[in-house]
C-alpha cells in the first residue's frame, strides 16, 4: 500500500478538512481527494462521511486509523534501524531553499565535515513546497527553510537569521534604479518597488544583476562583505536593513535525533558575518 495515501488519510483525519490537509501537505485539494478515493478503492470501503465543514471517519475509517499509524511508525523505525547500521557510513540528506545555495553555506559545511568526517552528506536545492513534501515523506532528514513548518508532522529544530542589506553600484538613489527582487518569502518590513525588472530565488543571479545593471536588491550581508569592502557595491542608507529568519525543520518523529541536532547547530552559523 502506498504510504503517501496513508499519510494523506491521517492528515485529513487530523484536520477534518480537505482544503486544510491539502495546504499542510503542499498539494492541491483535488490531489488530496484523489488520494483518498484511491485508498477507498483499494480497501473497498468509504473512509469518510463527507459533509461541508464536517468531515468524519466512518466505522471503517476508525478501524483503519490505528493500522495506518502503526504502519507508518514501523516504516520510520525500519529506516532508522537501517541508517544506524554500524557497517554503513553515516548518510544524511539535507534539503535547502535555493536562496541558501551560495557561499553562505560554505563555512558551516566545511566545519561540519571536519567535525563529522564519517558523514556522507547529500544536499539538494528544492522549492519550499518540495522541501516540505520530502520532509513529510521522510526522504529528507533536515531542511533549511525560509518559512516555518505549517503542519504538526514537521518539527522546528532551530531558528536563525540573516541580515539583508539593500545595495547598488555607486551612490544612486532608489528612484533612479529598477529593483531586482530576491525571493526570500514574505517579510513584513519589505516595501514593494515601483519597477521590478528581475525576480529570482538565486543570490548569485541577483548579485550579478546589481554588479552589472542599474538595479538595487536586498542581499545577505555575509555574501556582500567583499563587494562592500572593495567599494564595488554601496549600501543604500535610505532603505532599512531587513532580518531574514530561517528555520531548520525535520519530521516530528526525528526531533530527538542527535545527528539532526548537531547539524542544525552547525548550520545556525551561516548568518554570521
């Protein structure tokens, strides 16, 4: 039986709402409905009594509930037992938002590999939606996100922050420049620019645009230090700096994992200037 179907069943049962379950699982509502229909067809029973804003388990759904919980818990235990085998290298999968795929990660990762030389680390850059989906399916051990987890199945291990500075070439003022929008997610202190010419989730692309075009952008302060020191870029004093929070998130069942805690603590240094 597909474990994704069981996870969807449990989320609908928990939220009692297809729309909320879809939001928490980063799926469309039609995808959630389709998964539930698939599961019902496989089992040959109806699992939910569907009333508007009042979804309840049927008797069959109530009987399935403890089995679904047991099956997913057993699968997770099997994964942990295999991962903890003394004859295997320490394998760890880290997912990061594209915003952090740059030199911000270099120093923390170097320190991490020196501290844990036996660590076999895989890093994937994924969208926020895919990071959350892979955490829920436990394909990732840990994710570095720009937004907190939206479902109780995921657990915030730690939270850090990076300062963002508005920079440009020379001493131009805001009204003279177009804006390059680096997508770091919602920030209450950020004001919309009148003329945006580029939107990207890549720090490197945004930095290149500021270095070679008449644009300004908010970029991570640690990434900017060599360009500010050499006067290639200038801070824009008329615009406030912003603080970007980031979140290290794992599956709730892994919240006591010592390796996750160690790696999370090391990654909290990525905002250090």
